[in-house]
């Protein structure tokens, strides 16, 4: 207790209150009402926090510590399993390929909308090109607002979500640099093969070596995959046309890598 001033004056009750106000509990090593450690105490020293993660309380029946069971007061945050929940509280369900205890692979989150379980669709993070995640996970998505396209990190590079390797498309950009910039994961068709550039694509009717040919109509040329041709051929609108080639416009042709 801290000293009461010598100048104190008052009633006995005021004197008692003044004493209580100056009192506190002290000990040489401080006061601790929770035992923290790895080894089980041999007597009741209050609640025991084992390894910093598990709570135990002392049982007067067994005279030793037992795990604290808080399951009756724990709230179920969501359902988990393959079978449709029989209840709608809580209104969240993580659907998996199997029912427990081994749940298999996760499928999708579902939310109860008042009438049905509907799949939860998240909002994809968005930002400028400079805002793309610096250490992305495989198949992580991002909407690039600089190029206005949805991309994902796949095969160690950012690529458009649309398209599969080998897809071909034409894009209307004035420069090849801009065309490639706006289409991550695509490159110029024929980037490593000059013979492919500047040509009009035609449907192949056989494998590159001529095998596995498919039938074509009478008068239709059968070409192997990746075959180049037409260097000396001309195209006319008709036998008397003065225009050797039909009016055309050139666009950049890209292939998904």
C-alpha cells in the first residue's frame, strides 16, 4: 500500500477508502493467472495454454488437465461436402468432390439466396499493367485496365484467358508492337518462319507429311498442314477482269502461344 498523506483528515470510512485506493497486488515475479508451457502441471494452477494453441482445464475427477471442449459454443461458419446441405443456416456451402471426413477437391462456393443454392462468383482484381501481382500463383486472374483484357498467369507468363495454344486471329492495330502488347500470350503468326508471313490462310486437308488426308471436293486443291504455295499464281475476279486481285486489306495475324 502506498503511504497515506500525513495531512489526511476525514471520517473512518474516508480513511478506509483512502487506504483501498492506494493498494495493489504485487509479487517478485509478477502475477499470472494462466499457466503457459509444454509440460502438464501436476496440480491446479489455473487454465493451461499448451504450445500456445491448445487450452486445458484442471479436472477434479481425474486430478489432471483435460482439453477444453468449446464445441457447444462454437458457430458453424459454413457447410462442407458434396451433398446439398439439408439446412440453410449458415447460408454458405463449400462444395467438394466428396463428403467428409476426406472431402476430396474443392469445387465451388455456394450461397443460399432464399430459394436456391447459387454458386459464388468473385470479382477479379483489376488495375494497370504495373499493378499486376509480382509473384502470381498459377492460373491467378487479373483484369488489366491499360489494355482492357482479362489475363491469367499460365505457363510462367501472363496470357489472355481467351484462346488456346494454336488459335489464330486477326487484329486491327497499326503496329505489330501494339498488337502484341494488347494481346498477352500471342505472337505474330510466322514469327519464326518467314514463309508463313503475308499469306492468306487456307484449310489443310492432310497432315504436314501428307498422311491422314481427308477428302475434298472435285476441283479443290488438297494441301498439307503448313504447306506454302501460290508464289506464281494470280487471282482474278473473272477471266476478263482488269483487277488481278480482289480488293483487300491487311491486318496483323496472331497465334496464341
